[in-house]
C-alpha cells in the first residue's frame, strides 16, 4: 500500500516512521510512504503557502493552489472515480469525521492513501471541495498541525495490512477488534474482543511489588482463562468506555456480567 503525505514539515515523519512495526513494514516493502514538501508547489520565490483569511480574524490559512497542485501531481484518478481506483485523499482536520478502528479497516482495504496536513488556522475550504475524499479528525481536541494526526492514521491503517504484524490475529483480538467471528484456528488462550476494550495483560515476574498475577492465568485451564479475559474486557469497557457496549456483541452471560459491573460502578460513585 502506498501512503503520500503532503506537508510543510516533511522531516517531521522521520521519527514516527523509523521505529518498530512501521519501519519493518517499510523495509519489507509492504508499505511505501512518500512525503511531499508543500512548499515545492508554491508560486513565488519565497515559497509562500499561506495567506490572510478573507473576512478577517485570527491567523493564516493554507492557500488552495499549492495543495490542489500537489495532489494533482500524484496522478490519482479524478475525485469521482476514486472509489473504483481504490485511492483516497484524506484531509486531517479537527472538523472531520471521527477516526475509529472501523475507519482504519475501511482505509486498509484501499491501495493508496494521500494525506493533506493542515497548519495555522487550517486549509482553504475549496481544497476540500476539489480534491478531498474524506475529512478525518483523530479526536475532539485541536493539534497545531495535521502531521501528528497523519502519523496516527498511517500507523493504525498499516498495522492492519497482511504481513505487517508478526501474528495476523493480533489486530483482530485487541481493543475494538473482531466483531464476533469466532474461528477454530484462534489459539484457545485468546478471545474475540467483539468491539470491547482489550483485557489486561500480564508477564513475568509472577509477583511484583506485592501484586500477584491473577492465579487463573497460570492455571493452564484455557476455558477458564478465556472466561476471565472476557469478564475483564467487559469490566474495563464498563469502567472506561461504556458507550462501546451499545454496539458490542454481547451474550446473555456477558449482559449479566455488565449489569453486575454497572451496579458496582454506580454504587462506588454514590
Ligand atoms: N481552526 C481549526 C479549528 O478550529 O478546527 C484548527 C486548525 S489547527 C490549529 C491546524 C491543523 O491541525 C488543522 O488544519 C488540521 O490539519 C490539524 N488538526 C488539528 N486538530 C486536529 C484533529 N483533532 N484531527 C486531525 N487534524 C487536526
């Protein structure tokens, strides 16, 4: 899969892309990431890419010409044919639709993603109309630029591509992953997250500063380990992200456990 990132800070991506899973995916040729300096598409000798906002107000706005020409230089299909060409131009923006694991999965099914990183007060809206397919926000807060947001999206999408993670099942059985498709080939020690948060993980030593790893995890009883992990995933979800329970796939037993945790939670807060 190819990722193109259009930015005024191409050097920014050196750090995030040079480590761990992403760096290995690049060296093994599974992903290809190309950064483009927006200033190369400026029209004047000062390489100006921003200007004052029409209507007055704070700050500067990224001009439309360099951004649109930068996208056009990539040889993508016209906007109306992008779905068929499995390409997508993404504008990172606090005003965008929320980025979720489901969106990451949709993007991971494409062949090419292009990211436009805003700066200052943002991007001239005509860029959105002319060349952008999706406006994406990584959360309800305002960053100084789209670069960090682009790095987040690239990371979340790339790790879903076949061959990027050592164990293909890792991305299906973690937080937000795997909606119910139980598979006999899955190791018995794991469970289907089914849209919940992940369960707590432990490694050696078995005791650390007086805290012991839950006994069930050393029992060797895989059915009990699965049940305990499911219960813990439900507990974390009730505690930290109760909103996820609305779309999670819950068995009757899960629903009973959720009710118990909910009652305990409301008792605590009284
Ligand atoms: N004036 C804008 C607003 O209030 O929505 C904020 C502009 S912000 C300072 C500059 C750039 O950072 C944006 O153009 C966008 O590319 C990026 N950015 C800021 N917050 C973001 C978020 N939550 N998700 C994705 N990109 C974001």
